[in-house]
């Protein structure tokens, strides 16, 4: 079946540095990709919606200058956490929509720890 | 705006028994999709079952079935013959159908229900 690959699965970075997380659709073209943040035992919180070749749409309360999203191709979206702080530590999940239908595939998620 | 509510934070069931997880939602849309996703300890989100709102017949996938009550805006998940591998967090989710205003394929999730299957 279709696969969405997210990399890295775990990353530790120092406070003040930037870190990039990649999300790739391996065998389909993703018109739209989504980035979520999930705290322990909580639901997925949508951060932004990313369409190929256009600017991402951020949810209310999400700092667009801190969480930079780029969707340069139909198979790749990246999330860059800039000037990371310990409170940015979390589990980040991407998902990709197949065409314009209702099929969504999720990446494996990325654990970010800021020390 | 659409909202999804799961009122059971935690549930448990004995192996081989049946359990039902509840979900209610609020929307003014007439055409939409509803989903149940499973998130095991690995954290990988797995689609369990999906329902198109225009279909009256309840969706089933092997041991998983839903009770979709459109008028009541209720979408419960029944797991039959529960197995240890069903232990996970379960999320109910809503998506507007294409053609609705502002539809981007965005999923709106409920708070989740943690299900523990006991041997």
C-alpha cells in the first residue's frame, strides 16, 4: 500500500538551533500534506496544511515564522523548527492526501527533543 | 466549524469480548466522511474504518463495524472478538467532502479513547 516516510524518527537538538523534518510520499503524488503536533496521551493538533508550490496555511495560534513549512514537490514537504526551545519538544506527524479524495496516509512521526 | 467529541478517555475490555467506542460530531455540512484511526504504542496512525455520510449502510471491516446515526450525529465503533493487538488509542475523525467550501481534506480529530485489551 501507499507509504508516507518521515525522517528523522528521532532527533535531539540544542536550544536555539533549527531542525528540519522531512515527509515523503513514496509511491503517490500528494497534492496536500498536513503537519500535526501531538503531546503525550492527547489528540493530534493540526499545525498547518501544505499544498505543493504554494504557501502553507497555518492554524490559528501556530507561529509561521517558527514552524517553516515547504512543499517543494508533489512528494516532499518539510517542517523546519527554527530557534528551537525545550517547549518545542514533541511528537510531530505528517500526513499526505492522495489526489483530491478522502484517503490520507500518515508518516511514522518524529520525536523532537530540544535540550 | 466542525467539532468531534469522544467522551470516553479510557476503556478496557477482556480479550475476545466486544467493546464499543463512542463518537459524536457537530457540523452543518450534509456531505462528509467519518473515520476511525488507531494509534498503537508505535504511534503509527492506522486507518481502521471509514464511512461516507451519504451511505446509509454502516461500514464494516472484519471485526470492526460502525453505528452511523446521521441525524443524531453519532459514529460509534464496535470491536468484536477483541485481541491484544487492538490495544491502542483510537481517534474518531471528520472530513468535509470535496466540493464543500474551503475543503482541503483536513481531518478534524476527537480527543481520543485509550483502549486496553486485557488477557
